């Protein structure tokens, strides 16, 4: 809920731009068709941000052994929703490498700064670009 309020404030303060959507199916899969239609009518900038986030705002990269990250390694990946459900790092990586990955399913979201999350037991890091970076691409 905080994220939706933040997005609304961001949009009211300056807008997010608008472009053709490429990941409508991923947005609908997570948020539902009714929500998508309502937001597409009332606040299309939110849909635009979600679309671009699904396209290029979420990246997993391998780090060389001499580099470190600022975050504690994640032992489990949180799923979006109210249940607090998680999946293992291995399950997450299988989904990420499946060719049908949907970052909107996970409880991460872009903010004002880029975020990094290392994955426990691996040399992999999740990078979530800032909203500004996502919208500029």
C-alpha cells in the first residue's frame, strides 16, 4: 500500500512519461485485469512504470569474488502479497532463467535510488534500478 501511495505522489508531482506497453500480460498476471483497466484509465503513468520495470528495471548479475554488496544476503526471495510467502534462491533463479520471468511477482519495487540484494550462497546480486533510470530507458 505504501508503494502505491508513493507512486501516486510521484505521478502527481511530475508525471512519469508515457509510451507503448509491452508487458501488459505480466502486469495483469500480478495485479488483475480489473485493476489494470482502472489504472490504465485513471493513472496510466503507473502502468507505464510497471511496464518498463518488467522490461528492464530488474536485473540479476554475477559479481566477481572480490566485489561485495551493501546488503545482507537474502536466504529467501519474498513474493508479492499479504501472506509473507517466500521462495528459495534456487527456485528464484530457476524462474529468472526460465525465459518467462516476471519481476512483478516478487516483493521488490523501484524507489528513488538503485537497490541491491545479494543472494545467499551465490555470487549473484539483484539490481533494481531507480524509477528515474527505468523511465529514461
